[in-house]
C-alpha cells in the first residue's frame, strides 16, 4: 500500500512541476513580448535588462558592483 501511495504522490508532484514549467514558459514568452514592445518604442532592451537585474539586487550588493565597475574602468582608463 505504501508503494502505491508513494507512486501516487510522486506522480502528483511531477504533474505539478510540469504545470509550473508550462506557466514559466508562458511568463517567459510574455516578458519577451514586453521587451519587444519596448524595443519597437525605441527603448534600449540591453539597458533595460541591466536595470531589471540591478533592481533585483540588494542595495549594498548593487553599490559594491557599481564601485567595482568604476574601479575597473578607472584602472583601464575608460
């Protein structure tokens, strides 16, 4: 009996994962569409992606990354 319960539980978990993967694909497609719309409007998508990445970071991590970038740019004379 426990084998059938475990198998059923496993099947349900796999099916949930599959549904979530489908939803994730749909969301990724939606995000791609928004970036396409932004590009068509004249926005620079590469910069927008960078901004989205930066906004996900905690402020102290963002400050550290920006400080390192500035240090490297100065070292290279950029």
